[in-house]
C-alpha cells in the first residue's frame, strides 16, 4: 500500500516536472518569436505573428508561475483551530 502511494507521488512529481519544462520551453520559443518578428513590423504577417507570440508568452509565463506555487493543505485550518482554542 505504501509502495503504491510512493509510486503515485513519483508519477505526480514527474508530471509536474514535465509541465514545468514544457512551460519553460514554451516561454523560450514564444519570446524568441516575439524578438525575431519585432524586426519586421512593416510586414502584416510578421506583425500578427508578433502579437500572437506576445500573448502566448504571457500565457506560458502565467502557467509557469502557477506551477511553482505551493500546494494548499489543511494545515492552515488546523493552525487556526488551535489558535481559536
């Protein structure tokens, strides 16, 4: 039983690490696309690509930020209950 829980935790950690890596790669790619297309802003296709890449970068940055937030636990509830007593 404990081994199963340990394996599940390892799978979740791997999944979280994979998500973090994908978010970093996405941020790098979209920032690169934004920089490259900034040199060709007179071209309509480049301008549209620049805007889309900028918006995508913001999305990847937000996702990256959320992946590094601590998980909320019930410890805060038990601390508040002990303070109230």
